[in-house]
C-alpha cells in the first residue's frame, strides 16, 4: 500500500514539475545570444491593419491616427465596429479609417469581428497580408512594415513583441501584472526563438498572409481565439514566427474590476485550451516527427504563471505533510528541485529583460498577487467563463 502511495505521489510531482521545467528552460534559453536576423528585401507588401472594435469611441480615433502614421501608400486600415452602441464607427471614419459595421446579438466576440473584416476585404483587391491590432493598442515605429515583410517573406504568421509595461505611477497590481506579461510575451517566446522554434499568436500585433487568413476558421466564440488560430495554422504547417523587432504596446487594466474581467477571460480561456489542445498537439508532433509542434505543445503545457505558482505551493505543502507521515521524500525532492530551478531562471530572466522597466519590488509582491488570483482559478473549476466580455477602457488621446 505504501509503495502505491509513493508511486502515485511521484507521478503527481512529475506532472506538476513538467510545466515548471519547461518554464525554466525557456527562461534560461532567453539568455543565449540571438540568432542572426535575416534581411527582408523586395517591394513592400500591401497590408491592411484590421482593428476589431466594440464600443471604443473614447480611443478609436487616436488608434486610427497612430496606425495611419505607419502605413505605406498602398496600405489601409479597416475598423470593424462590432455590435457597437456608441459612436465608434463614426469616430473611426472621421479619423481616416475604412469602417465595416456588424450587428449580431447572438454571435459576439473578437473572432466574429475578424471574420467579418476578412469577408469585407475579400470583396475587392485583397491585400498581401492582414495585421490585427486591438483597438486600445499602438504599433511601435516601423512595426507595420517589419511584420508585413516577415509574414510575406516566410509565408507564415508573424507575431510582434506585445508588452503591457506599467507606467511610472503604476500600482502594485499593475507592476506584477506587467512582470507576468513580460514573461509570457517576451521572455518565453525569446527562449523558443533562440532554438528556431515558433511562438503562439498573442491576439494583437500579429500579421498573417492573405492566403492563410482568408481560409482560416475565425468566426468562433473562443475566449482565446488568437491562441486557437495559431494552433490551427501550426497544425496545417504554418507556425508563427516571433518578430521582436516589431513592437505593440497594450495598456494594463486601470482598476480592479477591469483586471478581474480581463484576467478571468484570458486565463480561463488559456486553461481550457491547454486541457483540450495540448495532448493533441503533443500527439501530432510525435506522429509527424515535427519538433516545432512538440515545442509549441510543451509551451502550451505551461499554465498562467500565477496558477502554476499556486499549484506548486499547494503541492509542496501536501507532499511535505505526506513525507512527515511516512511517505517517500522523492516526490518532495523532485518538485522542490524543479521549483528552485524555475525560481533561479525567473530571477535571471528578470535581471536581463525586466529590471530597467519592472523594479525588484514587484518580485516581493508576487505572493500577494498569487492570492489575488486564487478566486479566478477556483471559478475555473466551478463556474468557468464561456462568453467573451469586453475589458473596460479609459479614453485615449
């Protein structure tokens, strides 16, 4: 009986240690020298920046103007005013964008808006590449051209570096949230890119060649439709390349209600996609002998870091209690050792990539941040979110 308990605890420790090990390896790989960038020459591709927008009248004009400043003579910007009850469409048109309005009370969410926009573009003179930008985001200088060239030159999706760095007056919640986004959107994709592996699509700042997006299944209510789209394209042989030279800046939620709403949608969607898709992606990588799919599957196995941290603390506590009552020390040693390696990897990655933007005080706030996330994760098991909900914005100029 004791042997069976020890074996069960060891298997459980390995299961929890695996995503921690993947996280640690990705962080350590991000510290390696970058691969040489390939020069992208030739004519500039014709690009359309597609902006799905739901009740964004407070900031859509500023977003459109920022995009127009980055476009070439043959580029366009199309705003899809999706189920809007305000002046989003009018404000976008007055700022210089093409506008497509959509009203459908039953089919709501970003995926449906993207599908509507692509259908509109297919009606006449489709572009070479479609770039997707959320309505509250901004492209960095030169990023539109870099992304468009990368996507067309390699005939596969391209993902910009998407950051949500906290401002100088950021509160503790924004500091730790910005740190987590740095790990998810910069450090871990950089680690994969060091070995030539692809990344996941991040929803904003992504460029997709026309032939791929025109045939993609976009119209869905998936909470993380960008991640699902990237997985679908990868399984079809079109993995996403990480282009950190192109940058998109996204704002952090400015209040607790917006934080909870956004994180619940993102993290419930991430966890659901992990459970549904990671096993199939692993199987596809093994049966097709594709290392790129295996790398994506292992990366997908890493849940949101706060969830992983909570799971590690709870598991270590349970294993320590079991050891105290006579169980084997091996499960505790496995999980503790891998957790320690992940902690060292995180500190090293923060030092290299984040210390100039995110102060060390943010690291001390991580335990408090984990506690803030516990209700979100409990809700996933008892009342998971299944419908898209817009995050509240602040007006931008």
